[in-house]
C-alpha cells in the first residue's frame, strides 16, 4: 500500500433474525475501504446500535488517512473523543472494530496474516472452552473434543461445579463464572471460592463486581483459587487496577470492546509483566472478533484459552466466507493474509439488528436470584446463600 493512501469507512450490522430482545446475538461489523482496492473488516462490541453512531462520527477524522499507520490512527480516534470524557465500551467498541479493520488491511497489503504483524506465531493452535450447566451438555462437549468447560451463574454454581467434576473426572478443566453480582459480597464470595478449591477450577471469574477493586482484593487475599476478570472493562487503563494490583490470575479483555488489537497487545504485555495469563472474553461476540482473538492469542506468550460458544445462532457460520473449526478442543490459527476472512454481506443484510438491549426477567434465565427477576435492578440487597451453596452438601 502506498503511503498516504486514503481510506473511507462503511459498515453493516448483523443479528439473530427478527425481533430479538431476549437472548439474542446482535453484531456490528465494519468495513474500511481504501483507494488501493483493499478492504478491511472489523467487529465492534460494547453496545452495537450505539457504537454504530460512534463509528459514523469517527469516519470524519479517518477519511484521507493512511490506514497502515495504525497506532497513530488509534491515538487520533481517542483524542477526538476525549471531549466527551471517558467513553467506555461505546468509544472503545467503535475503535475496536476500526482498529481491527486497519490490521486486516495492512496484512492484506503486505500479504501476511495479522498474527505475523503482531510479532509472529508463538503457537499454531488455540485452546478453547465452551459452556455447560448440566452433565448431559458437558458430556456432549467432551464428545466433541473439548477439554475445558465453563459453568456457574447465579443459581447453585458450587453444586454445578461439584456435579460436573464428579461426573467427568479429573481430566477436564472447569471454569466458573459468578458474573460479579453486587449482592455477592466479600464474605460470601470468599466462602464460596474456598469451597470451590477442592474441585480445582482453572479459574473463578468475577467472584465480585469487577469495579469494586478493594473487595476484589479481599477475595484475592482469602482464597487460593485462580481468579479472572476484565470482560466488562474497556481499554488498557480500565484493566490496569486488576493487573497491577495482582488481583487476577487471568485477565479477560473483550476483543470487540477493548479498543482493538492495538490495545489488546498492550494489555497482554502489561499482564505478562505481572505473570498474568490472558483469556479473552467472547461471550456475545460474532465470528469476526473471534477470528481476531485467534490471531491475537497466537502472537502472545501468555495466552491461556479462548471462550467459544459451540452452539450459537445457527446463522453464525454463514456470516463469513470461511469459519474457524474447532478440532479436539483447539482452533488452528489461520494463515491467509490479514484476518483471512470476508463477509457474506447479502446474508448479513437479510438479518438486520432490531434491538440491542433486554431485561433478563424470565424465571429460568439465571440472571437474578429467584423471586427478584421482575425488579430488574442491578443492586439487590437480598443475598440468598442457598442460591450459591449447595444445600445437598449440608452448607447453610
């Protein structure tokens, strides 16, 4: 690509088809075009419908710029948004998709994969985990080759972990996500993590709310289970207290809302300096961000594992020209130039995003303590110990 080659932006959004206010997948994809005929692809997370507006606004400062000067463009976008304060996952979500597209352009222009631009390969395959709350679901994943499974949630996470460990034995790694609800306070989170120690989880994710740093520190000091967190946070500076405070063993930046690969590699470097591993969050992301996460993890020494929904929306694999395949619990790192993917735009445009917000009010959603679903409030003072500690094991 010639220096100074101008770029213009275009974007399209995809979601699970139809009105999707409960349990939907809503994805925002970005395309950046250049006058050299190269198109870069990215994906934005954070709050897709709102992020789309941010992307359109950022277009004004990007058209005419050289898309291969990625760090300069990233700093330019951040400075442009500073007047609005710290813009969180919306601003960083917009930058994530655009930054991802810039890396894709540069890789295509130079005829090399993005992982090579990030420093080259450390590994050829990326270990992944999927989700299960029942023995039957976990056994189905193991049959497909998975060796790591996440469970947890608000209702009976300890009982789920104990049941799965008993049924599947010692050869499977289990991860537990407690979702950091504010009503799960330090004393109970500590007691719960201590009970989980006997089942040797690979890590326990967000035992308390991630923005409650001092309480996170109390949990860190009182349990030996590895702790993880960071998926809700945007950018290097938001992740910094968890990393520099050594509050987590595993940091979980979200590939689509952490400011892009430019920020992800800095987060990984800061984590490396503190002997912390990296396991990117991908729970609500689409296939483009997943591919970007694979390139990223291939290039860093402290990669641990990648989240993957084995059975997501059935249309997910039709979004891209080619999809990643999981074989025996690992994804092979792509070797095509750039991210190595193209969008199926006709399919995407036939499934427009309708709604990006929802209230998890169904009785069986597991998002709230039983009996409190209809309140739909973030802070609930009525912690019910039985929802976290298995009564079958005699814990009160």
